[in-house]
C-alpha cells in the first residue's frame, strides 16, 4: 500500500482519526441533505444517482433520477431499453456516453451476474463505465463496504486537511488521496462517511467561495490552522474548449414540417436528432470532390454541399438569426442558422432523416444545442 509519508503528508494517530470520524459523522447526522437516493439501499438506484451526479448539480438531477427509475424500474428494464427511450430519459443531462455505458453495464449484470447487482468492489468495478469513485460510492453506500469514494470534492477537502502539495487535477495523483482515505474512512459507517465528505465538499468546502470558518472539521484542517487555506487544493487551470464554427440548415416543407437528421453513432451526440449540421470549415468534408486523377474540382458553398449531400433543392431565405452558442467540456460551438423551403417530401436514404412537425419535437431525443436552435428559430420566425 502507498505510504503517504513519502508524499510529505503527516498522518494523524489513531486517536485523532477516531475523533475526526466522530466529528464529521455527527455533523452529517445533523445536516445531511434529504435526497431521494439516500432513502434506499438499492444498489441499482444508488448507481443511477451516482452516474447522473457526475458533472451535474443535485437540483438538476432529482427530476431526471425519479423519471429514470419510473421508466426503467429494474436493471432488466434498463438492459432492454430501446435507444430512443434511453436517450430521451437522459436528454439535457449531457455526456451521453454515460447512459450508453449504463445500458452496457446493465446487460453485463444480466449476463454475468444472473441479474443481481454485484456486491463486491471488484464485481462493481468490472461493469462498463464504473470507475474507482463510483465503485467506492456504490460499495460503501449500498453494501457498507469500507471503500473510499474519491472525487474532486473529497480530494479538495483532503488537500486542505493535510496540505497536500500535489495537483488534484492530475490523474496520477489520485492514488495519494485514495491512500489517505483508506486510512481515515470510518469502517462502521463508510457510506455515511463518504457522503458526509461529498456534502461538505459541495457546500462549505466548495471550490468557489468556501466558508472555512463554518467547517465542522476546521479544528483538524492544517490549511485552516496554518493560514494556507487559499493555497489548497493545488490545481492547474483546465484547457479552454476549442472553438468550433458550425452551420445548421433549418429546412421546412410545404406542410410546415422540419427536416431532422439522426446523428450517427460514434459522433458527438450520436443517436440524437437535430437540424442537419456541418462545420463551417468543411473542406475536409469535400475530399470526395477530387477526381480519380487527383484533379481538384470546384470547391462548393455550404448550401451546395447540403443540396448535393441531401438531394434537396431548397429555396433559401434571407432571414437572419442570432448565432446559437453551446459549450461542451472540450468544444465551444457557435452555430449559424440558414433557412430553406422545399416542395418535395422525398428524402435521401444516405442519411437517417425525418420530416417532423413542431408539436412532435418532444417525441424525439433532442440534445441541448438542438433545443437552443429550435428556440432561436421560433423566436426569430
């Protein structure tokens, strides 16, 4: 096991560790948030909540969590769910690989664990999309196993408690915080201990505007006692998301229906429906415009590329729309809208396309950028 002393961390003695556990858990018993997933020991429900809570605030998650369990009350229901319904249940939460991995993991439970959620850390960790943090959370909360659940909140609290001089954003340093937690975790109430640190890290010990004077564990906190609180945790700034310019085509037929395209799997937002969209810098998409003799053909405008690719001849309008902006963790989209009207209703079979009435939009899984495009179009129309 990793020795934390090798990383300049002075660990407490057993008496102080026991005192810390009592102090933290007494505060949690008084102040813990009443959350729906804390009213159950069902590992499936706890798993759903933990996956949803990744990169998403609690207040946003609650209605999604309740609806998800209503639609898919058992692991078998999740394993057998149609993709459209699965994505609809997750619509708006983002990071859609999470729910795809959940379905794969549910299928693993059905095939490898006879439909019973595994009750060991190694079994839980073997499931698709479950990393060390989530495995620790499920193991400790659902099965009372003394497994740490080390996420950004916990690392932040530990960094301040022990003045850890290692970047919490560097994945290779996670083992340091894992080792600390393995020492201090309460063996009798590991789930409550982990959740107490989660609550503390999201509120009093938050990344922005923490309130150290209100912390129930301030008497144990080296950074608080030494006046170095502002230094911790150490974290290098994230890379800014790459700007991406896109063009979306808002195409309507004579019946007032909109053209929607289903994004292919493997692409960002795969499986979701949206207006046809392409990057403004679309030269790479035109490589097929070079002849076999390697003679470049005339580079076409975006509208021409659309007409050729979708086998439609819209009458383009001159209506102007405010650009739609949406930021992912790694990309920052700016989407320009172009409107076109067509008489024909036949569609190319080279894309998965559908004519959809405005009132039927809720029946299709639509990601946040598409919802913003629809709203911008309707506000301008």
